[in-house]
């Protein structure tokens, strides 16, 4: 899910998706019940398909990059 969400062309969608995925995994890291784990895996598969569709749609209607995306990293 993380790999696929990094393909969002829009910076805001990309950062939001990555943050939500990480938060969801952290929230559910202590789940031990096999039935609940399977339900979470099934939900993740559905969400992955949604992400893939949205990435594809985003690539069809791409916009200019934001200033924050084009800044060079400071040299150290």
C-alpha cells in the first residue's frame, strides 16, 4: 500500500495516504485475533485497489507540482 500510494502525482494526496497507512498499521499492530487479522487484511486489499484506481485517475488529470515539491534540499 505504501509503495502504491507513493505514485500519487498530487503531493497532498500522497502525503495523506502515506500518513494514514502508517497510522493504521501502528494502530492495529497488537491485534492477535486471527479472524480480526483476516478482516483487516481483506480491508487492506480493498483499500489497495482504491489507491490503484485513484493513482491511475490522478495520472490522467495531473497538475503542476507544488513549490514544496520542487525545492532543492539544502546542502550540508
